């Protein structure tokens, strides 16, 4: 890492910049700076947000800048934590995750740690210009009949509140326990560099180095909601090869088939969107998304001979996932056999890659109990407890064990965020403060009851 003195984390010039686009409902930059000065969690979020850190994509024209920015945000984050206490240490593992370890307070040094998980990468608005400067602005945002101050951008980039707002909350919790000299267990913090893409660092994460059993994943987008399970994510690639091809006029007859015919049929039988709906949680139980559908380009008077259809599958349960994967494979096999009599060299291959296993957590474990109690003490007696059709870091902990060979028990929480991964992404700055207070109380209760 760079020497601490060389790491610049002054975000004020960017907040005051005149080189950005003006947007409706925008409030003076001085108001945002005033909020940041009074609320350390907001200030830290802004320090991280102004560094555009898309997931590094090998081979991308902007790969060097992506790598440089990711390294910078790791350095800035490490510095912010390490400045809180001389006993706080950090390192980057060989897969790129920033690991931060916070010792317990006096008398709690040997207690089992509590883990926080999050990520440092963001989804850019423009994949061609993923490192474009982010300009956070304060806006008046209408919510039903109310108007609240939200942090947004100038409308040319995403905000990166997913997950930098949550990383700031982790930092604020640690800051408060240290500055207020309150009793707390050790903290183990894992911040991935690639959660928004293939999560390779999380798949490869060596969890035997961690002593924590209980994990708070701070990556949610609704305050005072506890997520206790997340859907899987399976990438499915179906390729079509071996067709003869031919002249689209002379050879256009019943015993001829093109890649476009097969792709059209497969797209129809595989289906897209919600496969099964769960009315209890008002979310899909299982869904598919066809994200790429391509035929190899040929002259306009020739049949297409190659093509592919790529889709993703999400499921809240392993059983539903396996059933749907089995059905997809059967449809691919049936389609290949159907046209083999016409095209003897036809080959339709399917590859599946489970990038996130399903996480089926419990709604009555210790974490949920203490989070509910802490929310009540923070003035929020109404707490939603639901699974999510999205995926998160907790999915990758399902098959892993800690240093004591224990299973991890996780819960997912976060502040109020809207329009994630878009140019209208925005964060309720007050909810950052509220969720930090909530989790601060949770850690206090956790320390006294474990």
C-alpha cells in the first residue's frame, strides 16, 4: 500500500465542482458539506463515493484505470479504519478482498469476533466509460407526500451507494465504539472487489482464517429490513453448432434448418421472466433472464449456422433450482434430437455455472432476535423479515466454515437506497445515520448476551 501521507481523501473540491451537470431539485453543495461535517458516516460515504470503482474487467480498455481506482479505494478504506485505533490492522488477500481486523475492547479481546461483510466495487452507468468521475449532489426527493434530502449524482453516473454507503456504516460503528470507549467484541471485516460481477474473490475466500460465526452483511437497500435468505444465481450458456448452412433461396425447404429457427424455438420453450411467484413475500421464487441472444452473422442470402442463447437463473431454494435446470437441459436435448434427422452434425451444448448458491437462512436465529431487539430500542418496532430474490455475499458463505469448523449464520441489512445501478441512484442520508445507530445498539446487545 502507499504511505498514508500520500493517500488523498479530500472530497470537498469534487462536491463544489462547477464542471458537472446541473440537475433539477438540486440543493447547494454547501448544504451537503454541512451534513457531512455533522455526520461522520455521511462524510465517510462521500469520501468513498467520489472514487469510481467498477469491478475490474480484464481486457477492458479502461482496465488500468479500474485497477488503479480499486487499489486507491482499498487504501483509503484501510486508512480510515486504521486511523481509529493503533490495534486495527488490514491486508489484501491474494484474491483482492480487503480484510480488516478490529481488536475487542479491554476484557473482550478473546471473545469470538463478529463479522461484517460488504464490497468496494460498484456498477457503472456506462460500461465504455466505467471510471467517469462521480459527482455526489444533494437533492430534494419527493416520497409520497413528503420531501426528503437524498444524496444523488449529476445524472451522468451511478452513485455507488451500493455498497459504499454500507461500508461507511461499518466504519461508523467501529468509530463510535472506540471513541466512546464502549465494550465490544472483535470485528472481522471482509470487503470484496468483485461482488457485482463474478464474485471470484468471495468464491475463493479462505474463511478458515476467520473466527467469527455470526455475520452481518451490510448490503441491503431498505432500512430496518432483515433479509434472512437470498436467491441463487446460475449462468447458463447454450451454444448451437454444426449446421450445414446454405442459400436462403435455393436451399429453403422443409429439410433445412437455421440457427435462428433453433434459437427461436429454444427461447420459446425455455421462457423468460418469473417462473414461479411466491405470494407470501411478493417476490419470485424462481426466475430467468435471457440476457444475450445472438446468431452468427452471415450474408443476407445465407442461412445462419451458429448461435447462442445465454440466460441466468435465480432461485430461493435448491430444490426449485435443480428442477428448473433439469427441465432446461431436457428441452435442449429434446430440441437437438428433434433436428438431428435433418442436421446430423447439429450439436447443442449447455454449460451451467452456479455463481451464487441459494442461501436459505433462518428467521429465528440469534442475529434476527438481537437485530429486532436493537431496532425496537432505536425506536423502530416494525421490522420486516424477508428473503430476497437478489444475491449477496452470504450466499457464498453457505458451503464454507470458520476457523472452528462452524457454519456461518448471516443476516443482511442496509439503509434506504433507490434506483440502484442507474444514473438516478440515490441514498437517504438520514437512514445511514439511523442504520448506524441500529447496528451500534445491536453490537452492544450482542456483546452482553453472547
